[in-house]
């Protein structure tokens, strides 16, 4: 279950990526996320055409911003 949805990005092909910064704390306790130092964040991929949601990447320490490279081949996570 998502706890702290942070950033969202839609790709030209329509897929949507969302950073979920923690599996334990919400946005009101973001300092705890940083201090704890766990790698409990993940990037979720939503496919609007199918309604499917999957974990694109996990084990990330506090994923925050998302950006697509200019060639559209790589997703950058801050």
C-alpha cells in the first residue's frame, strides 16, 4: 500500500510513474524517513490503458523527483 506518494511523471507513450518515498511514514513525517535511512522507497508504474499498477523499481532511499531523459529512454530519480 502506498504511504507517501511524492512525484508523478507521464511518458509520451502514456505510462505514469509515481515515486512512493516510504513504506512506513507519510509526508507529515518525512524527517523520520531521512533520519532512519532505510531503502524502503519505490517507483510505481501505472498503465492507463490496462489500469495495471506494478513496482517499476524498489529498494530506493527516499525517491523524490522524477524526470525523463530527452531521448525518453531513461527515468531519472532524485
